[in-house]
């Protein structure tokens, strides 16, 4: 698995995303195109570049992405804005919030630190930004045997938040790195 994910590219840029999940992202973006997609965890920039490419096809949308590490090799694209910092810092969250114009549709992909406490904090913060009918995707929610992670955070979040449901229809290919992580805002 490590060999595969370190050797997967979108337009020549490294992307750490299961291709089956990438397909689901493009279906969601086509069905209900957001104006803004917030991504936590930029890494090589492949995810942001992928989302920007999908927005090019839709002729709308932009990507706001954050990471704690600056990567000088990240791709430049007019639809991408890179932010340096922690996804859970008040300053970064406020930057995202201030970047959303009134009436814009918002989708979020959480793909940074996958420890439970961090994911729960991201869920607490970013769930308020997602618009009804759009998705808050908790990436890499596959159960981790080494520590409580994204799966446990997602389960706890859903117990205490009736605004979201886990949309199991997005797991249609029989494998996803995001089980129970395709969270659709329903109210």
C-alpha cells in the first residue's frame, strides 16, 4: 500500500488518495458543485490540484488548502490558495471562514493528522462551514490498529450531531479509504 500511494499521480503531481475515492469526489463535485472546497492536509498538493482540475471542468469553484509544512514543489493553479499552519488553529479557521462569501456552497475534505483528538477538533470546527446538501469527508477513516483515529472520531461526531449522516452510497466500489467518512449535511 505504501508503494502504491507514494507512486500515484494526478497530472504529474503526487496524490495520496485512493483512485476509487477520487472517482467518488468527482461524482459529488459534478452532482452538487461547491463554490469552495476546503482541504486540510495539502501534502504534495496533488489533492488540491485534482480538485482544481475538477473545478476547471465545472467552470466554477476554488480550493483552499492548509498544511503545517511548506512544500516548495506544490503545483500552482489559479483556483488553489495555499495556507501554511495548523488546520485547528483559530487563525487558520478564521482565514477559511473569511474566505467564504455569503451564499457560497462549501464542501470540506479532512485529510491531515488522523489521530482521534485532532479529527474531532476538525469536525467540530469545519462542520459549521459545510452547506446543506454538501459533504464533509473524513479521509482515511479505515480503522488504525495503532491508535484511535479518524474512524473513532467520526463515530463520536455522528453520535452527537444530527446535521450529518454517513452516506454509505458513496462506498459503492466495495473499497474506500473513507468508510463511514462520506458525511453529508442534511440539515
